[in-house]
């Protein structure tokens, strides 16, 4: 007789919220509050200066401090961030890439101060620089030295922190940049093989299988539930295949595909934002229902993140969604629900075939480090197709391009419907940074930085000297300055240099408009896209620039991380008729103010400026009062309308100049 006994109930996944803002002390209070509400792991968001290796008082950090995460400039900040949180009992995920060795060094130093056994610490540093070149933009150094730092961290954890995940290969941002499921699979796995190929020479052969087992992944789950669930099953199969055939890992436990997830933020809508609750729930099911491909950790965005910063209540709501699924339902009591399902098996097989084809192409180029420009262009093309589908209506987004009429959401009413960054937080951070520098031993700092420089310029692992820097009081900017000096800096490809597309509806009419405008202007209508500040979310800027190119405009776009001074100089040299500024970090008001001030000083105040980003209504009004001609938020997804606006603004400005 068949045994029908109920299998033991699975343990739930780690329940996290991705959080950090304004100051270390404020973020610490948020973490302790979330842990008290039932959160079982920490997921730390760092601000853009910290992610890109600048101190809070650097010129590029202006307006960015504490906006998209917590600023951590030195050991004192890290100490405050984890005050009264015993790190030896915690599982901490840190979303940090270019400065991952430094933030792990600071974390290690704080854990030692707490009296923790460092060898018992559990958690993850994302430490995936390749996806930064492709999608997120918080890189510093060129690919090869960046790969060296990734594997330095991995080798150090093997010897000193064996329970720690030294790299979290992040396909999340690839999907946010438009990746198809096949591209997400292939580009993430290509990154993994690039890292493991480099790591093989840094650990003993006997230790290598365990290091393969410590590699984890951080993925995205979109709204196409069946496809996303099958994608995760494909990830499991392909990773097992790579570990066994490419690296000869025999022990199945070291071939296990271990991943955490944040479900899709790209699909969150500004219109009818309450619908995002259902989107988030459905996307979570894709990574939890299939036991054989279930996430080990889940963090969910808040329903209102397309509007601005979520409040603690909004984050609590997302956490409760996880808890209800994990503890109220019977999901964890059953074996895999999709085994031997023919429809699932067919879809998984198709995804694996598509991913293998992409992997072969990347391998033929010499691996992920050498295929960055190819992968970037593929993402821009895929994202253009995604946006085109929404524009034409062939892809339905409820409340956006169908069923747009509805009742106003009571959840978005009132002044406190979203959280606003503390206006005094940046000043407070700068004051404490100044005090930190004044109180430390300058000779100890100098000696520690010299040791770091020597390690970076040799083949020595940089982790031990980084930890010594942390303990000596070195700041984030000082650590990164040494790294920049040793390894250089890098500017990633933008992906918009391909030939114009002819597959956009309404393009012929727009091209005719651009030709007429160019005749009126006396030369080719020229559009310049600028990305001021440290915001690396470049998807919108790339799509606007690509569509302007497709319409026949002359374009100028040099990628992310431009100062207002750079933008104004480039506007003059390029002969721009219209300037576009894309800012998604919340720093739009100070950065746009600076650009406008410099344009006026340089006699270019006649140039119309358009601005795009996640911009609250009050800030839209402020920007318009400053002289901005148009402001676009996520609800403005019809790119052809924006192109028509650019043509109109260029001609109007020329007539009034």
C-alpha cells in the first residue's frame, strides 16, 4: 500500500525587506522595528555615494546622501547601523557591488567589536559587478580588476567566514533592464562561470567544490507567473549541469541552486497603485510554489514604490503577505506541485534551449567579461520591444493601457501617503563625517592606506588590508580612491549605438516631423541626454535616447554619472536643441537646480530642459517653477508623445531665442 503520510513541513524562506535610508541610526531603528514584526533576515540598502565609493561630502554626492539607502562612510556608521543587533545571530544581505570588499571589511570589524565569532557569520554580499555594467551602473573599475576583487572576497571568506555567501549573482536588474527569461538565465550563468573560472586559482582544489556551493543568486520574478516559475526550474537544471560538467562537482549539495528574490519593481505602476499588491503576490508565488525551485529568501517591494519612498507601514504590508503564505496556508506541507506536468516540462525545456544558445554566443566571445557590449545591446533591444508592446497595447497593463478609468485610490490621499527623505539627514551625516576625520589617528590611517595600495598593486588578497583600514578609521572615499588609483576607472557601453530601428509604430510620421523641424532649425535637430549625479538606473535614459535616434534626431548620450558642469559643457559642444535629464534617485530638485544655474551662467538659458524620474507632484511643481519645460514620470510610457514634445520644444525655443 502506498504511503500517504504527510511529509514534514518545510521551513519557510528567510523573510526580508530591503531597507536603509537617511542615516545609519534611522536605518537601525527601522531594522529593529522590522525584526520585532517578524522579519527573519536583514537586507541592507546603501546610498549611491557608498555604492560608488565616495564620501558623503564629495562633490558627486551632493543631493544623493541617504536617498536610496543608508550612507556608510566609516566604521562608526557601520557600528551605528547594527547597534543592538547581534550579528552572530543574524543573516544579513548587503546589496553592495563595487565597494563590496570594503563594506564586508566594515561589517567584519563591527562583528569583532561585538565579540562575534567571525567564522560563524552568515549572510551575503551581492558583489556582482558584471550586472552593474549591464544594468545598474554602480561600477568603479574596469572588468578585469573588478573580477579580481570579487574573487579576493570569495577566497577570503573560504578561509575566514565559510558560512558567508561571497557573491550573489544578480539577474534581478537584468530583467529590470528588459532581459527576456532566456537572457536573464544566460547572462547570470555566464557571470557565474566568469567568477568561478577566476576563483579556481585562488583556492585549493579540494576547497573549490565548497566554493561553488557558496555561490548564490538573486533573481527577479515578473508578472508572467508560469514563465517565471519555469525559469526558476530551468535555473536549477542549468546550474546543476554547469557545476557537474564544467567544474566536475560531484557532491549534489554543492550543485544546489541557492537563490533569493525580490519580485519585479519594473512592473509597478504609478496609475492605480493599489493594483501593485496583486502583482507582487502573484510574482511571489512564482518563486515559492515550486518546492524544487523555491527561493531561500524573499523580499518584496511595497505597493507604492512607483510613487516614492515606502513608509514603514507599507513595508509591513509586504512582509505580512509573505507571512500569510508561509504560515497560514498549507503550501509548505507538500511535495513539488509541478513535477511531471507536461506543460511545465515543455516550457522549462524551451527556456533551457534558449539560454544555452545565448551562453554559446557569450562563450564564443571569451566569456562574460569580454561580452559586456554585446549583452548591453541585447538588453536595450529587449527593453525597447517590451516598451513598444505596452505602447501599442499588444501587452496589457491593467490601469495603464487598458481600463484606465477608475476610482481614485484612497491609499494615496493625504500628505503622508509616501515617505519623504529627511531634509536634515545629509547635513547631519556631513557633520558626523567631519567629526570622525578629526578624531582619528592620521598616521594610522596613512599606514593602513599604504598597505592597501601595496596589496592592490600586487597579487595579494585585498581583504586583510581592507579590514585593517576599517579599524584604522579610513573612510569609504579614501578606500575607493586607492582602488581607483591602482585599477583605474571605467565607463560602460550605453547600448544605444546600434542602427536605428524601423519596427516602431508611428515612426514614419515622427521622422517626417524631425525632418521638417531640422529644416526650420537650419541643421539636424539635436537631443542631448544627461544623467547627473550618481544614479545608475539608465534604462529610461537609454530608451528615450534610442527612440530619439530612431526618429532621426542627432543624439548625444555618454552614459551615467555626469556632473552638472559636464552636462552644461556637453550641451554647448554638441549644439543641443533640447536637454533631457533622467534622475531616479530622488535627487532631481538639487541636481536640476544646479544644471539650470550653470546654463544661465553660460548664456544657455534658452535651451529647454525635460526631466524624467520618480517625481512626486509637489516636486513636479517645483521643477516647473525652476523653468523645466516638461516632467515625465513612470505613467508617461508613450515614448512617441515625448518625441513629439521634443520636436515642439526645439522649434519653439529656436523661434524665441
